[in-house]
C-alpha cells in the first residue's frame, strides 16, 4: 500500500480539554475533529511541543489511548498518555484546558484483530499499556476472551490497572519491586497463560527487550504476536527516515523500514531483534542495500 | 475565493530558474519530503513550484543504523545515510507516482564517484517519465571514494568533475543545480567550479556537519557519529552563503546563475529573507518535520507578504537586499 492510499490524517491545532494525573503519567484529552472515523487501537498521534515560538521543532509521538466519538465529528476526542521524559514531554504534561497543541492523527498501522474470536493476551510495559484497554474492548466486542498483563518497575509506573478489570477477563499485575501485584516480569504470567490456555494471539507494547521476549514466547507457543514498537521519530508521517527498524518482508528480504508508516505494529517474527541493543539498532549485513553488501553499482 | 488564493492571483510568483519554469518558487527540500505520497496526504504536491526528491543513487541503500537523529536548539542533526531504492526502482515506482500527481520534479542525485552521478543522471534523462522532471539537483555533499572520502562539495576540482560528468550525459535543456555545502572556507571558488563545469544554477545550503554526545553512554549520540545540522538554527548561515555568492555574481567574479535558497525556512518571512539575499527559488526542509503542510503554508504566507507590500512580481525582490 502506498502512503497516498492511506486513510486521511487529521491535522489540527487541538484544544486541550483535560489533563489528568494517572500514577507517574498525565492523561491528556484533546479535541480532534473527525479522528474517530478512522482511528483504531495501535494508531498513534504526533504532537508539536513548546508552542508557536518553540525551538523544539520535532513532533512527539504517542500511542492513542482511546478516541471517543462526539455526537458529530466536530466533537471527537483523542486521549494520550504522556510521561515527563524531557523538555518537550514536560511541556505537554503542563498543558491546561484552553491551551492548544498541534496534533496529527491517526498515524501508522494499528493492531489487526483476529479473523475469528479467540483467546488473547494483551501485555503492556510501563505506559506502553496505554492503547490496551481500548484494544481489549474491540477484541471483546467481537467475542474474544482477553487476558491482560500489566508490568512496570514500580507501581507508580503502571498504567491502566484500574481500567483493566472492566475490559479484561483476567488481569495480571507484576512489578519488579513488588510494590503492586506479583514480584516479577510480564513474561512470568505470560508463560503460565500460554501453558494453561489456548492463546491464539498476543498483543504487546513496551520496550524493545520486552517485546522481543514476548514475541519469542508467543511464537514458541504457536500464537500470533503483534508488537507495537517505540522508535524515536522526528515527523511521524514518513518523511524524516529516522524511525526505521530492520523488518523482514513477505519476500524474505530485510529492509530498514519506517515504523511510522509500516508500523508501529509489526508481527514479532518479522522484526530482526538481534540488530537492536542498548537503544541502538544496527543495519543487518544482509539487509537490502546494506553497505556491507557486495553490490557495486558499476559491477552490474 | 479564499484570501490566500486571491493573493496568489494578484502576485506573480512565477520563476524561471535557468529554463526551469515554475508557477511559484517554493519547493520541498531533498531528504525532507520522501518521494511524494507521504506529503500528498497533507497538501497537493502539484501546487508548490517543484517537488525535490530524496537523493537517489545507482543502487538501493539501506542507510545507517539508529539513532539517526538528535534534536538540537531550533534544529536537528540527522545521519540517515541516503537510504533509498536506487535509480531503477525510482524510475519504476517513485517518479511515475509524482508524474501522475502532476508534480514538477527536481530529482536529487548522489554518488560516491563522478561516474555514479553520471549513470543516475543518464537513466533519468532517458526514462519514460522524463517530462515530469524539470531539473536535476546534484547533491555533491557526498564523500568521494576516489579522494579519501573527502566530500565533493569541499573541493572545486571534485565538484567540477561531478558536474561535467553529469552535463555530458544529459540534454542541454535539462537544468542542473549543484547543491553546495557551507562547510568550506570560501564558497565562491566552489560555486565558480560548478558553474564552469556545466551547472545551470546553485542550491544552497546543504546541512552543516555537527555532532552530539549521549552523556549517559558517554558515546556519540548518532549511530553514524556525525550528522547534518538543519532547521531554523542554520538559516543565518544560508542567508550569508546566498548573499556572498550573489555578491560575487553581481561583481562579475563568477558567472551569473539562479540560486535556490534552502536552510531553516519555516514561514513566509523566512523565505523572503533568502529571496532578498539573492535566491529565486526557496526550499522548505526541516520545517516539514514540524508540520507536513509547511511547504504549502510557506507559499501562502509568501504570497500574502508580497501582496501586503504591494509587490506584484516576486522577481523584483530577488537580491533586493544588495541594493
């Protein structure tokens, strides 16, 4: 699919409607007319930061927490979850109703729902869980059974635990320090769920290391694994080429692929996880056009 | 009729850049707009003067690992590594799309040796969608493998070698623009070398080489170590470069040729500043990352600015600051 065939993107200076503290995070509600028609779980929004005279030029991208359709499209609302992680996101966490923020949404490819109802596990690390309650609602609406695993280093870094009980058939909370739920990692309850149930699909959002292990466990158990990656993006719309990951295509070839256009959701088995370490991603030697590839143009 | 459309009608924004006839001076900047469909979701790519594509090389390029960018005050560093499909896929897929959208395409070409630039140019000059191509922008800010990796644009002889090689394989009616790097002691001799070797015009400036260090890792932030600095932070450097080369043209030191200005343009007033320094065309680059509508918005704002000042022809303001 070429970018031109995609659903329209709403580009708007959005009114901030609400900004609510949730644990270590802020949940921002924005007026984004028309967004509800096309936004799906796994899509993201790209926001400007710092106001009109800001020296911070690059957009910050956030997984959409949920959208709420208004009585007409003008009343559509979009919610995101922001962690204060630097000057740009700090500015966002300080917005109050009446402020305006530039929003592009919905962007990217969201989660694919299974063809038939089944049993699913949804896994969120930290505020990576932001889109999961909304995804759970979609899955349950089609008759799927939903298990949700929420994990974080400590309880303040959990997101969605309060909402989870209402949208999931079972909820498993884990923290590394044991301040909420069981002591451990998200992979502990995942192993058990995969062993004791007939899990058809696993959906996960969070850090790369977690996604890799979740993907491996799911695939081993014969489940489909869809993971939403978090690569740094400058534009969110496919023009800056900074958010790439090595992804194996249908033809078996690996390409440095824009996660903003072809992701952020990928089938876990297509991601070349071994290329990523320590927040950096190398180009696999066998990737199309890798500098190590022995194809000189003049040798053709 | 909207105010903006009205202003575009009362102000003659058309430009002729060495035979490259455009309805207005605003363009995308190479590497800041991908190859068309991505931005077409936000504005009609046929409405701006020209669409400048990502630099294309002879073969597919994976580009570098990540991180590929770092945000800096009023700008950013990037180190993409010219990721792209290669010239054969470009003429098979990218160019036909741009042609079907009605875009006037200024194709940016790159290479690691003069012969690669010439090969890419030759494929373009003979491809089925040749009529959509209004010119070639020769990105000589690439390392020259035959000269210890020194960037072509930092050496007059290397710059001339690339331009004369490309000139030799494309018809005389296909305008060539040499894209110059500001990372040189004196731009004028490089501009002269490019023009003498067959460039019809100049695009300036490319990014400025920069670097950022990740203090947690105590290592370079970018996977590629160094990167190109772009954005409003470098606009004064672009204004200076355009001014100096225009002054040399006016003094008769180098041949007179059109200049396409690029560097940190975010609004209509920024575009007008580059025009006043001597540019007849203006590219909008990094601002597109902030807002994908930026090239179209700059066009509307520029038209409004000229109308406000009672200027009926954009050409009257090119180089106006030189008096």
